[in-house]
């Protein structure tokens, strides 16, 4: 039976059998057999192909994955507060990224203020071909006002958004995509290729003091949920006008 998921993923990613074979370091015949459903690549090759196509291994070859053995395998670490995340981890994950760097927050000002390498590294990644997308809270939207009321800090959330946008608007190259969202923020999402840091939000408590989860994509059980959430917010957000005063 033809592996329709693989065939479509190859097409969606802009590859053909020859290009995928070259990228995965296998023969064209091997790729053709995978598409035809005649064979399934070894685990190491499955992971490589999934990374190349930016799809989940379990989606491309569901019959080859032992989902029971992967239960919970995506959870790398949990921290009771965001401030407990090792300081070096944010920039280490960023430096290791090569394909996708996605941020969803109201502000995420701590990254620009506490990590001097954050913006230079983002710029370098965008200039080297990584897709960098930043979703920041819309200052004209309703959600920032709701969050500010919840925190009872008298406009502090909007002020943090204004500060972080000053950093990004003045320094980010056009390759960095920035959009403004007006959605309820249940989690802040920080994606670095196949790894994520998820800052869980709790009513009335500042994000710096709420739990944070580190996940690494395996079978996608956790990872894909947050990818889908990010994409939905991205689709509903509006482009940031860098020329606006």
C-alpha cells in the first residue's frame, strides 16, 4: 500500500525522490520503496527523514513506532518556576537550532534583558536560513488589558510588550517574521527545532513563577499539540508594522 503520508510530506516540503535520497544519504530506490509501502527505513534513517521533512516520525510510519514504549519519553525535564530553568539552556537550545525557532508570549522580555546573546544569535540564525517567527501580544488588543488586570500591576504588561518590541523592531532583519496576537495565553511556547520550553500560565501568578516544561519531539504525543496551538495563533495574528511610530 502506498505511503500517502510520506508522499504528501515530500511534496509539501518541496522535495522529490532524488533530493530526499541525497539529503537522507540513501539511494533513490530506497525512497521509492518507502513511498510504495514496500519497506520501512531503519529507526535512525526514519528520524533523519522526519527531521528533513519537518514531520513527526510516528505520522510518517505509524506502524513502525512502539507508542507504548514512548509514553512520556518526550518529557525531558520539568521546573516548578520559569526562573528555575538553567539560565544557559535558553541560548544553548537557540544556538543548536537550524530549522525552526518560534516564540509565543505576551512579551518574553526576560530573553532580551537577561541574555545578551539572545538577539545576536536570533539574527545570525535568521541570516543563515532558519525560520524565525515571533508572536508578541498586540498592544491594541483586549488580552493584554485582561492580563494586566489579572496581575494587578497597572499597565505593566503593556509596558513590557512595548519594551520588547523596541528591541525586536530596531534590530531584527526582514527575515525574522513578527506578528501580534490577541489570544488568551494559556502557555508561552518557545520552540527550537525539535525541542520546546513550555511556560505554563497560572491565574494571578506572574509567568516567571509558574511551571515550565522541557519537551523533545519523539512520537509527537506532547510536541505536536503545542505545534498545532502555535500555528493556530500564528494564522490568526496580524503582521507587525515595523515602520509604524
